[in-house]
């Protein structure tokens, strides 16, 4: 069922978590299926409980030699309908298409963690990223640029 039709059956403020991987900036055709991003964003806001989360995983495409930045436009639209952009994470892909000769391999997708108000709960990842080594000489700065003691 089309998600717009399906969400109409869901009560207001009834969903704790939505994780979605929508059509990627026309990178996939889905047999000609079209979708209403703005309507979906509004419906997600309507059905999400106060203090709960939507994780929007999305890729960007290159058009005429430039990334379109559609994922960022979508994040801003989500803010416009009432969501907070609580966090931006990066999903590291396992398989990547070979890029044009003038581009780097796009080995990630954006994960916008959207919250309806302040998140009620969180589950921080405790395991460090493979190969992570904390810096021994990290510098904390004040807003005026001076260093903190």
C-alpha cells in the first residue's frame, strides 16, 4: 500500500519510532512510482508521538556535475513542519558504485535523526568506531576562540 494511504489509518501521536529509506533523489525509479515527500513529512509529524523519533536515511545524487543537496532540503522541510533535526549521522555503505573519474567514492548516506520535541529516551552507541583512537592533545575552545583550561 502507498504509505500516504496507509498513514491515514494511523492515529495522531501514536508512533514511537520510524526508520525509513525513501526514494533517493530519483536515484532509483521503483517502476515509475512517484511519491509525495511533503505530504509524507507532514503525515510523519502527525503520527509521531511527542518526544519520539524519525530516522530519515537518504542519499544524494550528482546532476550536471554537482550534488543536488536534496537531503538537506528535506531536513529543512522537516524543520518547517515542526520536527527538530536532533542529530545528523552517517551510514557507511558496504557496497559503492564506481564514481566518475573526477569524484570521490560516495561511501555513505545521511541519517537525519528527527525528533518531535525533546527526545524522551536515547540509547547512545557505547562501542567506538573501528579504528577510533582518541586524541591525546584535544583542545576545547570557548565561543570567542580562546582555549578552555
